[in-house]
C-alpha cells in the first residue's frame, strides 16, 4: 500500500510541476508581450510627434512669410526665388540654435526608402538626439543616434486635371526599425489662405 502512495505522490508532483511550468511560460509570454507593446507605443508616440513637428514648422514658415511679405511658399533662404519644390524630398527641422532662420529645409539628394528594411541611403535622413534632447539630422559624435528616420515631400494638388497654384499636399513620414519595420505617415494640405 505504501508503495502505491509513493508513486501517486510522484505523479502529483510531476503534474503540479507541469501546471506550474505552463503558468510560468504564460506569465513570461504576457510580460514579454506587454514590454514589446509598451516599446512600440513609446516609439509610435515619438514618431507621431516628430511628424507633427514638421507639419507645424511648415505652417509656421508660411505664417512668417506672410509677416515678412514674402510669397507664402518661399523657403527660408536669402534668395527670393527659392520656393518649395514638389516631388523633392526634404529634411525639415526647427533651427533653435540659429537666429537667422527658425526652420531649416535641406533637400535629400540621394533619397531612397526601402520598405520593411533599412539601407545605407536612409542615413541621409536619420535623426539623432543632441545634448539638449532635441532631435536633429546632425549626427556628430556628441549626438546620440536614434532609430528614427524622417523625411517630407510636397506634391501638387489637382482639381479636374488642373493644378491648384495656391495649395500643396505635405507628406511627412517617420520610420523606425526596432524589432521590425514601422512607420508613421501624416498628410496635410498647406494653402495660401491670404490669397486675393
């Protein structure tokens, strides 16, 4: 009789260990999934705000052009003929260190975007974090590299195959590759709302 009880208790212990192992694996999977979702949410919020920052910068540029009696879509350079070009990729950022221009526009000459994976040409629009915790395209040794890439493109708007001269469509995309490829894209339309 004692021998049967011994084996019965070993089977109980093995069943208990098996159930506990399943519970432990489930808890580990839930924790891992939660941490991954938390990381994705954090990066998604950062990416969305980086894209929104660009759209707000462009609206500010238009408003400053009105204030300075320039053409509404003039770029922030000394040449009065420099206007925002369509189907050109730009790096746009607030220029907080410069008193001359509040916003910096720079063409991305060798643009390339590769869906679902990163490539070396995307380094042209990689974002880094400077000592003041501001995202910048200047990735020098004292600035910390991030996993975010941001670009903006302007497109003409057409109505019944006729180009609308006083409006542009803005597309800003922020890409990040952490565990796998992600992107946030924001679209907006900027217009010459003071046109006469």
